[in-house]
C-alpha cells in the first residue's frame, strides 16, 4: 500500500494541471503583495478577512484538482494500467483519494501561508502591524485551517463525482450546475431546505459566525462536520461503484 | 498439463442502453500451458480483449470461470506480481518521459531505476528514455508498453495486439522478443490478428470467432486439421509430369502452374525420383499446407464483429 501511495502522490504532484494552478496562485499572491506594498498602507490585523476571501478560489481549485485526479486517469486509460499492477480496486481508489485530498489540503495551506507572508512584508514595509498579537495569529491560523479543510472537502466532492462519472468534465459540470442553479432555486423556493445546502454550510464554516446564518441552525463545527459527512458519503459511493463496475 | 491460464465456459454479455445485450464472449474454453508462446487469434470483436480483461479482473464475467496462475479474478492480486500485461493500447502519461512513466509504475511494486533502465534497453528505447512520451511514434509507445509489461520480470506475459502500429522492423523485434521470452520458460499469451507473425512465433494457438473457441492446439496441428496435406511441384513441362506421375500410380493434378500431388510431405523423395528417372527435373517442391490465414478465414468465416468487443 505504501508503494501505491508513494506512486499516487508523485503522480499527483507531477501533473501539469496541478503545477499550472499552483503557479497561477503563487503569481497572484506575489502580484497582490507588490500592489499592496506600492499602493496602500495595509493593516495586517485584517489578514483573517483576506484569508476568508481566498476561500472561493481555493475551494474551486480544490474541486478541479480533486476531479481531475481521477477524471484524467479515466480519460487517458491509466486506470486499466494501474489495475493491471494493483487489482485491489479499493486500495487503488483509497490511495488516489488520500493523495488528492492530502495534496489539496497542503497546497491550500501553503498558498495561504505565502499570501500571509507577502501581506506581512507589505505591512511591515509600508503599512501597519498593529494588533497582530497572539489572538490575531490564532484567528488567522483558524481561518487558514478551515479554508484548507473546506478546499479538501470540495476536492472530495469533485473526486467522487469524477470517479462515478469517469470524467473530469462531469464533476465540473454537475458541481457548477448544482451550486449555481439548484442551490439558488432551493434557496428561493424552499428556504426551509437551506440547512442542507452546501454553499450556506461552507459560508458558515469559513466565516465562523452562526448568527449570520440563522436558517442553518447549527454551529461552525456542525457545518464542517455536515460537509465532511456529505463528502465522505460521496467518496464511499464512488468507491463502491469503482469496485463493482467493469473497467474498459 | 501445467496450465497458467484456464477458462471454462466463460461468458460476458454487455447491456446496451436500450436493454438489449451484446455477447462478447460466449462459453469460451481455453487452456494455456506453462512456457512458450501462445497465440490467441480472432477477428475484431471475437472476444479476445474481453477475455483478457476477465483474466485480469478488469471486467466481471457474466458466467463461467477463468483462472490466471490458478487464481480467479477476485484473487488475481495474489499473482499479479508474476504477470505483466498490455491491454489494448498501453496508457502512459504523454508529458512524462519513458523513464518517469515506468518509475511511477515500478514504485507500486518497489521496482527500482536499474530495472527500468534494463527493460528500456531490452525494447530498444534506452536512447530516447528521457524524452517525453508525446514525442514518440506509435511503435515506440507500443514498445514502451511492452517495457512496462516486462518491468516485473513476469513469468506470464499477456500482450494484447503488441505489434499494433509497429513498422516491419519493429514487428520483427517484437517477434524475436516474444520468442526469446518464450524460450526462457516464460509463458507469452499474445492476442493478435497479424497471423503470419503468430504463425512464425507461437508454439500453440487458439482461434476465436463470435466469442467461442473454434480451434486450438499446436500451430502445426491447427494448420493441418481438416486440410488434406500434400506436395506442390513446379516443373517446366506440367502435362508431361502429370503423365509420368499418373503412370507411376501417384495421384496428381494440375493447379495454377503447379502439380498438386496427393502424397504426404514425407514421400517427397518418391516424387523427385519418379520424375528424375524420366528426365524431368523439379524447379520447386514444397509441402502443400494451409497457412494460418487460410485456416483462420475458414474457421471464422472471415467475418469481423467489430463493435461487440
């Protein structure tokens, strides 16, 4: 199993899509740091809000990376090749899930850390670091961890859908359609179903302010656990399908 | 007989969108003995690839049984380390080098770089080992797939159309490689539709048509089964030759510039002596044996069922 895991981690980090998306994110961070440094007096105490603002991008990137981690392998026929080396399908999929989700979590944390460093440098040079105390550090770390966790959960959604649909595009299309169309319709037509919506629970989990999400009726941790349970259920279903369906 | 592949009444049917079923393999029986090269022949859609997928546990049979090194598909993980395979076109990462692709596979079974270099050298890709696979020709990709199959130093090699896309020189290389591997005591199970290659390489063959086996056995036996063997004689004066052979009580008839003689190849000396005694000398003498292509077309009806695979 460790050989399979090592292979999957290397496969994941070697992929061009991963490199391109991470490079783009780093580029945006560097540009943000430079722009902030040159144009305004940045107050570092506002870092948690900035990190919350990255959640949409990081969750989207997580979804894409999770989906393509298995979708691209289906598309190119690599699943057949891998199964001719390790026919225990459960192990193969678990290794792929572990590699994809762990990598997305680490990438999300590193990207936020780089952004924090860039803004800290900008604030130290031409802004203010007032209020950047231990409580601020704990709050910032908490936000960063929650955003990374949310990206990982959404990577799980992407992976599960792409595995079931055997295609990256299926996961992206279904995800976009569900989040943009279905959830908005439900929110408008059936507001009593709001506690089940992904976007509202994700918002609560990142913002950590239950008072702003009165319809959910649950805590920040509760929202995180709800999303994690949905992701786990989807991945379990995908694994069950992967174990039983023919591979062509 | 010590068999490495056993298939009994194997059946695989695929459900179509509208509920109808396509039968890819229909009660196939097959036994592949240990060692040597075994040719698995059939037209497109005969069920060759589906059978291989069943053996490797990639698709679930609808009925019957199949065993690879004694293991049914559910337990194939116990023996997969002794089996190298290519199923249809080998899938590799186009932007990775050959070395990197094989290292990724090798890592699953803790196979190191030394072995990767060995197999790349074995298939003639050592000089291009660090180039991206997307720059390879179809034949080079095929050879890389074979290198991947050899990586585990397997005792059983399952190769699905390994000569696809290869140029004549590449086909000869693959043929020699398969022969060498077979002579080393490994079992090479090769599905192909390039019949001349199989005829020159395989020790035994099985021929499939519409998901069923229609012939199996040593190549020579399959070629002679159901075919009268004789001799083909070429000489300058065919009518005179026919007359002389007829006088000697030898069954002979003219056929497209040859004389077809109804004696087994072992009696060739009798024919040459009879003709030479009367001053007629042969320009050519050979066994009148059907080639694999002829047998194949007769047994399969020459029909492809492409799409049912």
